[in-house]
């Protein structure tokens, strides 16, 4: 009888131990936890440049748009000088062509006007002769009238010559005007090409200024002033002032249905009024040991799968804060 009682006692003790052990090792499916953390951004340049000035140090707080570093690239400055010189040369050439064309137009107009003036003078002489002859006719009977008729024909011919010169002048001036417009258009097109090239160079020059992409603090500075940096070399690492991700854990004993992109409810374990909604962006398929803070009992090891959650900006959580995760 004593043996049976002892046996029953050991069985009960074993069952109790198993239940306690399983309780220690398991975790409620409704109680997933994670840690609010930041993922810093490494800032780089995509081409070779010299660090002209560094404005920040490790630990410094910065705001969006603050200048962190400025750089100098001799090739960009040289290209900018070349394009500016070419643009100025185009303007000088355009002015010179226009001035030359204007002189040619003035000379042509003067020549044409001189011809017209000469013909008008001849007409005036003929008209005077006709007038004199008409005066004489009044004093003397005129039996021959053919001379005046010939002079009138000659005047008509001279007037036709004047009209022809005017038509030629108008046509030639139109050609000059077309040439002038073409010169302006060609120069304008070349100037626009130069401006586009300068705009492109200015865009590249703007890249020589490293700006803070968001509010945060400087975690690391990996370049010093006057140092020549190769392309894609680490320059500055910046962390946001608020956490931007949650690393959570699904205990190995929990089987939860989930889909990437699911919306999760996040609640601070120490400040229940601080909450946020965020998206599940990844789940690891590897079991890892849970951090002490996320274990049901810190002294007992536990394992689970990591899950990754992107936090919205201005979420209110503190870096390193423990967060309860509710999966819907």
C-alpha cells in the first residue's frame, strides 16, 4: 500500500512537472512581443569627390534638410566653366552676325535708295524739260509734238525702273529678315542646349551637398575634411530620432496564420496609451533564441521566429521600448 501511494505521488509530481515545464515553454498566441528599434541609413555619393567641409559630429541631432557635408569635384567645375564659355561665345557670335547683317542691310538700303534718287533726278530733269517746252509752246506755235511724247515715255520707263528697284529691295529685305530670324533661331537652339547642359551640371553640383534625409541623430562619420572619397564609399550614418521598425518574435509553440502586408496593432507595454498600426513586412523561417526581455520567464531559454514590422513616422514609441503585437 505504501508503495502504491509513493508511486501515485511520483506520477502526480511528474505530471505536475510536465505541466509546469510546458507552461514555462509556451506562450499565448495573443501575446506576441517585440522591440522598437531604428534602422540607420548610410549616406554615400555615387562618384568620386573631395570632402570640402563636414558640419556634423557623432551624436549630433539634425533636422530634415540640414547640410551634413559639402564636396568638391574639379571635373564638374571644369565642365561648368567650359559650358559657360561656350554659351558666352554663342552670344558673342550672334551679336556679331546680327551687327554684320544690320550693316549689310543698311548698305543695301542706301545703295537702292541712291539708285532710286538718281532715277528720280532724271525724271525731274525730264519733267523740267517738258515744262520748259510747254512754256515755249505757248509762245510759239508747236507743229511737232513727238518730242514731249518721247519724254513722257522715257519718264514712264524710269518710273517702272524705280518700281522694279523697290520690289527688289522689298524682296531682298525679306531675305535679310529671314536670315536674321534663322540666325536667332540657330543661336537660340545652341544656347538652349548649353543651358540644358548647365542645368544638368547644376543638378550634379547639388549632389555635392549631402543633406539630412530626415530628423535624427548622427551615428557615425566616416570621412574627414579634404579627404578624397571614392564612389559609393560610406560617408555618414544617420538614425531617425524615433524607431522605424519593430523586431518581434513568434514563439515556437504558437501557430499563427499570417500574410505579408497584414495590419498589426502595436501597444507599448509600459505606456498603454501609446499605440500604432503598422504592416508586417517579413517573417523569418529560422528559429532563434528569444531576447531576455521577450521571454515569458527571463531565466528560462525560449526560441521563436523573428517578424519584421515597419513603423509609421512619428509613432510615439521610444527606441528600445517593449511593444505588444496583436495580429488580426
